[in-house]
C-alpha cells in the first residue's frame, strides 16, 4: 500500500510539473517570445501540436515514476518498526 502511495504521488507531481511547464511555455511563446521573434527575426508563428503536449505530459509522469522507483524499493525492504524507530 505504501509503495503505491509513493509511486502515485510521484506520478501526480510529475504530471503537475509537466502541466505547469506547458502552461508557462505557452504563455512565453504566445505572449513574449513569439511576437518578438516574429517581428525582429521574421520567424514564422510557432505552434505546438497536441501530440507534443501529450508526449510532454507522459514523459514528465514517467520520469517522476522512474525517479520514485528507488525510494519505493527501499520502502519494500524496510520494516515499519525499524522505520519508526529511526524517526524518534
């Protein structure tokens, strides 16, 4: 149960981070960098396809899950009494 909790939390944090990154990059591309690049350097309008956004969300979640793998493995091998004894 605790392993699922750790891994689930990692996936949610990875998803939240990816969503935040997508939102900030969208604001930068549409609000600041996009118009600047179009005017100053004659760049074409930058569009990010939905497939790329979904890939970014999946990659963020997967990387967070992989990063939580080692702590989850350590949690499997740790007895509750031993872990609680280290806290006090």
